[in-house]
């Protein structure tokens, strides 16, 4: 990691990644916004958990129309997070503890405040004029019917050029023109520069849309109430996009032995292979983006199991997996997949056991290690996330009452994952001495890190135990996966094997006791249980949200 050791070609397979949303992690100066010095002060906490990599969401300068995913300078640190010296101290502190640094890279678009765009909008003939996608009006209107993901047209008119620019996201996030060779050279240079600063890898944001549909035709998809159709649907996963990613890998990622994970739009099973197979030379693994409303309405334990099995088979001979249930774009995992009420502790532990036992690289999102849950603010004005606000407005426009719109927005909001980290039971959950930029979850008086560290029965201690087990087992990190009961609607049961080493996980994904129909009583010893179970019985009944890890004798 960095200069600490020469990395193996597949070093990413041994990582356990802790994702930090810096704005919400720890505030060191009382301005209500988390910062690098706050993170530095918590490195011992992170090291105690046992993870060996940290992924930071963007800390570059940004006007923050989309919380940093609108970058205005790729080679600096936003003053709200600190200085470049703070970053160097953070880097060195991580590397001393054996923790790799994974940065976020956003190169589908920049901020409209970026110097490139400010110059590009001035004329059609300047140095940066082709860095973005500009089109002439059609019949005095937008070039086509494409919509941005935050609502409204994906085109914005600029009088200085007499043209529209494309933005698949908000109008403050103009899309870069990847057909421009000079632009591609800039991106390669940026990645190499961070490699020289000791960065160990990148999570690459919204990378499925680099090549746009040739000719920029109208989308045939049904329009929104605004009359526009989502541009992403017609610009996903094009061959040119794969060609551009391969170029980045060859020229920038691979020379620095960087770990890479792409946030991608997987519409079919083969998309996983195209982005995350070793033979394609694109990413080491991928994070498929699923809109929260889709996941909330379609997920089930059986559907999750089928997806795990299918993607395992797709990549087992030539690829790798990013394993996660939480991140900054999703509802809290214990609220979505578990039970954040009666069985909060047990279901949080069960979800941890599942993620740490699967093949792939596990990602732990800040706060899940203490069981943080969704936060439900009382009005739409309390939400910061622009997609939540757009969702609310769309609900109102389609005839829902404000109460109905707010209730649905509360469930899908990305702010569920972005409320401040809960460190203590004190004021502002110990996150800041000032007013936090986003409201603290009222349940922080009960659910916080301080109350769990040192408690052997806590969620935090269970995470430590599972992470230590994974780090100590070649079979769990790199072994084969074999499911039993593939069609059971509640039970996850699978074996991880490498050579003579073997482990078995059993997990009940329900709030009911469930008979376990397979006799594993002679398999081996219980090494971890979230219920205190010490032995496997022939006619075993699993408790609600029970998880058991068995080591083969």
C-alpha cells in the first residue's frame, strides 16, 4: 500500500474496505462539516475494526451542488475538508497502520465551475471548446428529448456559444466529451498525479456513460411528466465506453498497481463480466448502481441470493466482486434488509456475517458497524440530497399529496446514509460542537460507537470478529462458493472451500424461526454465532435473523 510494500497483482482480493463520507464522519473544527483532521483523529478506531483500506468519497474542491460529485479542481483538497498537508498526514497515518487509500474519481462530468467548462462556454474555437458536449438548437429547442437523472431536460442553453451542453446529471454537472483526445490525456494525467501522491486506488463514479448514443437520437423510452426521457437509458454500456476504460487501465491504473472499482449500470449479466473480468482489463470489480426506489420495491432474500449465485458463476473463472449492502447512495442496510426495531442488533450482525463470508472484496459503510439506521426528517426542507427533492417534486406533480410524497421520499433518500456518524450519546452525537450540516438521527443516544467499543456483545465487536476471521482464512478470502438450499425464500446457506480448509455460513433472513432442513451436525465447530449458539443440532431451528459460521473439522 503506497510505498509500504510491493503489491501483488491481485492484492485487491485481500482488502476489506471501509467507506467514509467525509462530510458526515467527524468534524474537528466545529463548523458542522466533517473534515480530514476529524478522520485522522479516528484512524485508530478504524484500525481497531480491522479493515485494511479506506475509500473516501470526493474531497476535491467543489461548489457541492451534488455533495462533491461536481468537481471543480482534480488536483487539490476542498478547504472545507482541510489542506493538502492534512491529506498527506491522513495518507501517512493510513499507510503506517497498513490501510490503503482509495479515492473517488468522477470523470463522466465536472462541475460547471471547473476552469475547463468556464473556458469551454466562452467560444466554439478555444482550447477547451471540445472538452464538453455542445449541440446546436433544433427548431429553437433542445437537441433531443433526453432528461437528466435529477429531472428536467439533460440540455442547458448557453447564449455565449448559442448552443446547448449535455448533462446526464444536474445542470451544474456538464458531461465531458470523451471523443476529445486532449480531454482523455488530462484524465490520464490526473490519475497518474494521484498515483504519485501515494493513492492506492480509485472508486470510479458513474462510468457507464462515457460514449453517448451516436447521432444523439430521441429516446424511445416513455417520457416523464416533464416530456423528457432519461438519457442514461440510451447512453449505457456502449462499446466506446469500454474502450475508454481500457485505455485508462492500461495507461494510468495498471502502471501504479491501483485497485479499481467502477460504479456501473448493469442491465444484463454479461455487463458484470464486461466491466470486472480480468481478461477485459477494465476494473478489478464493479459496484452496480440500482436506484433506491427500485431496490426497495423489488428486493427479497431469494432475489438477492439468485443475484449472488448468477454473478458468482459469471465471474468465478475470470473476475471479482465488490460485496456491499450499504453506501452513500442507499438506504441503511439494517433498515432495508434487516429489522431496525426488535431485531436490530441481531439482524445487523447477520448482514455483517453474510458480507464477510462471501467471495469478493467486502465494503463496510461508515456506521453500519454500529447498526446505524435510516433517519426520517419531518419536512422536505430538512433534506439536502437533490435527488430526494426532485423525487418529492415529481410525486407532487403526478398527483400525490405532500404527506404521501414525503413518506416515499423518506424511504428512498440518500440522506439516510449521509446523516452524521454517531460517536457518542452526547450533543450532536459527538460529531460536531457546531450545528451539523445535516440533522443527526435522534436515535444516536442509544446507537453510538462509544457505547459499543469494548462491549463483547455489540455490533462493533461482531464486525471485528468477522473481519478477523476473514483476514485469517484463505478459504474465506479466495475459496470457492457452493450454495445449498438455492430456492429457499429465507435461508442463506453456503460453503467456502480452498484445499482442505472449509467454512459454512447459515443465515436466517427473516423475523421468524425457521427449521433448517439439512443435517450439518457432523460438519464441524461453531466459530461465530450472533445468538450464542455453540453447537449444530440435527433438527435445528434457526432463530430470527440468526447467523452461524461453522469451521470444518
